[in-house]
C-alpha cells in the first residue's frame, strides 16, 4: 500500500495537517476558544501523520482478518503510538501534550480506556471511510504537485523541529539562577575585549539579515554557540571569540563586495581578525569554516562545527521568522 517514498511523505504531510484540523476543532469547541495543539508552531501534528502511516501498514496486514483481530491490532497501534509520544514529549521537551489523569483506567496520564476506544473507532473510520478516497486522490494528483506539497511541508516541519530542539536544549531549566548569572558573567567577560574594539563595534553600521545588524548577528551566534559549548563542555573562550569575528567584513554583501561572497568572506573575515587580535588555531578554524559545507573542507574542531551550525540556524531563523516585528531573539541580550 505504501509503495514509494513519495507516497510516504505525501501521506505523512497530508494527515499531519488533517490531524491538526481535527484537534483544533475538538479542543477549540471544548475550551470555547482557539487552541493550537501540539509542540510545533505550524498547522500540523506529526503524531497524526505517523499514525496514518502506521494504520496504512496495519490495514494492509489485517484487511482480510476478522473483526476482533482488527480491534486488537488497531488498539495496539494507536494506543502504543500515543503512549510513546506522551513519554517522549515529557522526557525530551518536559511538557505534557495531554493529560488523562482524571480519567478512569488510565496509565500515567498518557493513555486511558476512553480515548483508546476513540482511536479504535477512528482507525475503522480511517480504513473504510478515509483511506479509499485518499488513495483515489493520491493517484489523481499530478506527480509534481505531490512532490511540491510534500517538500514544502516536510521542510517546514524540520525547521520547526530544529527551532524547538535548539530552544529546549539551550534554554531548558537545567541551571539554577545562580548558575545562569555566572554563565552570563563568564560570557560577557570573555566577549568584552572584542566587543569594546572599535573595529568590531563598526559592524553595527552594516545591515546583515532582516531587521538585524551584523553586530547583532555575531553577538547572537556567539551567545548561542557559547551555550552549546557549556552544555557540551567545549572550549567556550575559543567559541565566543571565533563567533564574534566570523563575519568581520565591511561591505553590504547584498549589494556590493566580492563575487561569490558566501565562499570568500570567511577568509576576508579571518584576515581582518588577525589585524586586531592574536588568534589560536581553533579560533582561526572557527572563522574559516563557519560557512561549511560551502568551505568544502569540514571543521577540524567541535567548536568550529558548533559555530557553523548555530550560524546556519540563526540565519535561517532570521529569514523565516513571521512578520511580527523583529521577533524573539535569544532571551539574553548582550550589552556591548
């Protein structure tokens, strides 16, 4: 039934969106206000997309089986997925997407008999009412439209997941207030010599990404990379200094500067950085490799890879951020 990768991705995306619509309707009617369910910001619930794929596999296996076998298989598939999803959300993201603690015959608030019965009924509805017209729709739609739809939605989900994962990893409440204050102080003390340098300050005169100067950008990359470094016990001094200097060039890269800016500006930044401070081999590698994989040669140090990934994350977020002013920057503002 799931014959190729396009079918898998298209089905996952479509049913993730349909599941989101179903949950929004149910929860909004129940709470008498609009409720956007799930961890992600976009109009999709990956639980329903994954559930649809699992049910497609189940239907192909038990479509000729008797009624009781189908009940058991659908119960195991849907309730098992709900249990695993509930535990994962609580363990990795420290949140409960639903709570059945007030329901009879429940287990740790993640599953209960009442909703397991609902899922079985929905599974039968999926098999007999939804799957046949869906298969007709899939066969009717042009290949290009299916590919475009799946590509756009999967990309949105991946970016959404990346933003959520980074925020959770960096900003989850794993430090005490005293530790947070010490971490911020350490960052400022490490960054201060460069942030006080007139050459680095001059980056504030250049627009870099949407609504953000180049100085804003390098400070954000330095701060987020520093937090990653603290989590992973890396060389945070090299991370901060390399990140603050990774875009040390002085032209509007959208309108002027050398051709193939993306490939060439790391070396330009490294040359400028050497003029204002001495650099360690690790700091040089951070500056030179921050555009990897455009640099072809991969980062030599873990610290270089962290800065490269954070730089990509910050740049992507700047351009996909919705038009709500300047959006939400990192919770810590660096004071130069």
